[in-house]
């Protein structure tokens, strides 16, 4: 009997030791697999899509928020009810973690609804190939507003942004040009903003064109020629005055 009891205890110890060894081996294997998977994810996250245009503006959130607060608190305090934090979040959600060639107008719809505001009649100034001149004019003459003088345009002027499916969801290295894909964040944004700016125009509308371009002052493929002109409401717009500017690059 004593011999049989000792033999049973030995078998129990053996089974217990084997179980412990198997459990340790399983734990080690799990740790190794988890490490490999995590390493693989880190490598994937580093592989962002490469484009030819400049990447997202550094400190984009601070830039957008700063411009928004400046616009609604200092320049146009009557728009003080605008929620700049919500405006920033809606802009971010429009492109973050998304392929920058698959942006749709629906992505920007919440932003447009949050940031849009009325444009007084007889104050709309459209431009094509006269960027600097048009904005120097509106800066010195408060009688007119370009798209870049609205809240949407003021926040986004000369700023770039695009997302990427991999972490951190924003590409600060490069963004696609229109020639690489038309449905990129910048193109879709400006087309929507331009359409809304044209739809809001009323009374007498001003258009500043560049008369020094050999190919002609009006280009049907421009934002003005392809979007804005078609969204002017003839029931609201009474007249269109065209300013043909010459020698824009000459002496001031």
C-alpha cells in the first residue's frame, strides 16, 4: 500500500509539472505573437501614402481655432454665436483617417452648416487669377467681400490638410494635388464653399478678372467659370459688373 500511494503522488506531481510547463509555454507563445503583431502594426502605421503637394499645415488645430476666434470675436462680433470648437471638430472629421482621394461633399456638409453666415447684398466680389489684387482691394475697402473674407474662407486660406488611413490619421508630409485625384480634401472643400458663396450672393455682384492673360481673362475650367457663375441666382442677383484688370504684375 505505501508503495502504491507513493507511485500515485509521483504521477500527480508529474502531471502537475507537465501542466505548468505547457501553461508557461502557452504564455510565452502568446507574448511573442502579441509582440510580433504589435510590431507589424507599427510598421504599417509608418507607411503613409505619398503625394506631390505639401502636407497638412503644422499645428492645424491651433491655426483653425485661432482664425475662427479672431473672426467671430474681433472682426465680426455679430457672429459670436458660432462654436469654433465644433467647427474645428467637423473639419477634422471630414478628412481624418480617410483616403485623401475619396473625399465627398457629404464629408463637409456639417462644417458648411456650422460655419456659413449671411452675405449682405451688393457686397460679393468674385475673382479669377487676381488673388492678391482682389484681397488687397477688400482689405482696404470694406464695401466688398470675397470668399476668403467669409468665415469659411478666412479659416482655410493658404492652409492645407489631408488624412491617411494609417495612424495618426493626418498626413503632415504630403497631400494630393488636383492632378493626382480630383476628390481631394482641398478641392472638395473649395468647390463646396465657392458654391455656397455664389448661392448667397444678391443685388449687384462684382467680378475681378485678369485681362493680362494671353489665353483670355475668362476660363471655363476655373472655379468661377465652372462653379460660381452657375450658382448665381438670377432671382436674387440684379446685375454683374466685370472688372477687367491689366498689368497686375506691374508697378503698384
